[in-house]
C-alpha cells in the first residue's frame, strides 16, 4: 500500500470517529477498556495520522463506533 493511501485511510477513520461525536481521548479510553489498547490519545492520533493501524485495529475501532467492515466485490 502506498504511504499516501495509508494516510488517507487514517483520515477517513478519524472522520468516522468525529462524525459519531466521539473525541480521540474518549475513543482511546474505550479501546483500552475493551481491547487493551494504550489509553494514550497521542498513540491513537499518531496511528491515524500516519495510517499505520492494522486491519485488526481498524475492525476494533469500527466495533466501538457500531460499524461492521464489509468486503464487497467490485463490479467490473
């Protein structure tokens, strides 16, 4: 994956967090409580800024937000 694309994914995920009215501090706390992440908002913010979160981490963020990540075959 190109680095620019990874950063775009991070911005997209951050947009979902904000759109759901959750602060990064609150999101970090919820991820720490449910999945054992660090409570440090700066760690979450850095992952989103750099786009360096794993697929598992993306699924966990989506779960906190009440979303499912769905794989859908593109139409050619």
